[in-house]
C-alpha cells in the first residue's frame, strides 16, 4: 500500500462518508426512526439495518475492487452506532460489519469492532446528547485559549475526550494491523505526517456524519416549532370565536325567557347541542357535512329568535362537496355576521343562503344575505370594527391553513346584501 494511495483514500473517504450520511438522511423512514425519542427493539433493529446493509456491502467492495479502500468505513460506523445507539447495538453492528473481513481471513476484525462498539457505547452514555451532535475534531483553533480556559476552571472537556478516544482507537487499530499483518485492515503509511493524517481522519469522518445529521435534526426541530406555533395560533383563533358566539346566543335566550319560555327552552336544547360539539375534541378539518350539521343548530336558534317569517335559510349544496374537508367552525361566524349586521337592521328580515360547488380540484363555498350590506365601508375598515370579527377570524385561519392556496372575497352592495366567497383545495375526507 503506497503513501499516495493512502492519501487518495483519505480524501475519497471524506466524500464517501458525506454521501452515505446524506443519502440516509433523505429517507423519511430513516429520519423517523433515527430521530425518535424512544424506539422499540424492533425499530432499533430496523434503524440498524439502514446502516449495515449498504456499509457491509462497502466492506465487500474493498475486496472486490482493487485499491478502492475508501468504501470500507466500518470503523467510523461502529463509533457512530456506539455514540448514538448504545454499546449493545454498536457491538451487534460491529459483528455484522466484520463478517466480510472475517470471510477474507481478517480474523481480528470481529473482536476489534466489537470492542470499539462497546467503548463508543459507554462514551456515548458518558457525554450529553447535545455534545455528541455538536462534536467536531477542531476542538478549539486557539490552543492557548483552550489551555487557559481549562486551567482557570478545571473540568472534563467531553469534546476533547471524544476526540482523544477516537484517535486512540484508530491508533490501536494501526498498531494491531502492523503487529498482525493481513488480520485487521488499517491504513499504514511509511511517513509519520501521513500516519498522523490517518489518525485524524477517523474523528473528521465521524464529525462530518454528525454534522450532516445534526443539520437535518435542527431543520426538523424548526419545522416542529412552526407546527406548534401554527396549532397555537389556530387554538387562539378558535378561542376567539367560542366566547363571542356563546355570548350572543345566551343574549338571545335571555330575551325569550319571560315572553316565550317554550321557545327559550327549545333554544336551550339547541345550545346544549352546540356546547357539546364545541367542548368535544375536534380536528382542525372536518367534512363539510359535519360543518353544515353544526350550523343547522345555530340557525335553528336564530330562526326561533327572529321568527320563521323574518329569517329564512336556503341551501344550494352540491352533494359532491359534502365529504370535502373544511376548517372546523368555518361557516358559523360568517352566518352570524350576515344575520347580525345584514338582516337584523331590516324590519322585515331576510334570507341567508349557503352554497357549495366543485370547480375542478377546488371547492367554492358561499354565504350570502339580502340584508342592508356594508355601505361604503371597505373590508379593512369593517374588520377593524366589531362587525368584522367573524370574517377577520375566518380569513386569518384560511391564511394559516392554506396560505396562497385559499381565496377569501367579500362582495357587498348597499341595500342589496353581502356575499362572502371562500375557495379552497378540495381535499376529501377519509370516509369519502
């Protein structure tokens, strides 16, 4: 083995490690198993297979392809398994990775890999998780600053300890390979400076793999934080609707208790149905069928309060849209806004119309009334007033859930009524 071949192997190995780490990171199943906080033995075994199948093949390639020694990264892999999965799984991985080498008479590969896996596993338990993910072979570019910091406050520098033990394990491998030729694979150089690079290449390779996976881990954490922020915002918007709606409904019941107790009792039963639906844990999305059922109870209350002759409800619902998923409590705020600010000011009341239809891969939902309209006020001014709280809430939820894929439009004609149009992707429910 020439020094030139060793130098080329060290350079190629950097690319092999980075490529393998990146290829594994692209698999969704690997990411789910690798970054799980808790894993069953079966899941850990499946995760181990992601490492062992391609990397054991790499050991075979070392024997099949002349001078392609960089394909064998079993030593670095066993160290990574020990740091991330623990001693037992690392020893098992080391045994599997050594099988091709033992088959080709490198008999010391099996006990050596097993011992490295055991040592790396105990090292992984000694250091903290974040110290493993932040590991780098370049502990501190200023040796003077590192010595001065540790002299002031002596402590166990775990980053340096990891670096030292990996280099020490590589040194043991080189010594055993030199003492027992052809019984353990190692890169043995004739020049001291090149052998020093061999010793440093192992922690560099380990650091590259950890850096690739840590970048992915941080991205997944950021995505999780975004998801939690989205849920918190949706929950806040939901909480904004419920008290507003219940307050208006209770006022309606209170106005009927003395004069029309039977109707007040009927409204109370309807309100109980609504409360039961609100208090029940519900998903962010529900089929349009369920959303219409919820609004029916609300409309029944309003019809009782206004009178069937003053509040009429019409529906033009395309049956194909009933199983389309829509944000929960989407229609009630819009219907309430139509009744309170469109029909209630009119002495003879009016009609609320609900429409839905499919247009390609999108669903169009409309809430219309023939009330007094918004006058000359723009929508932005309406949203700043109390009259626009329902529409503002619905529009914000659509923006959070769909982004640019949703369209929210308000068309109002003074004295002729208001039309609210919602256009969203037509995602079908599981039952549809």
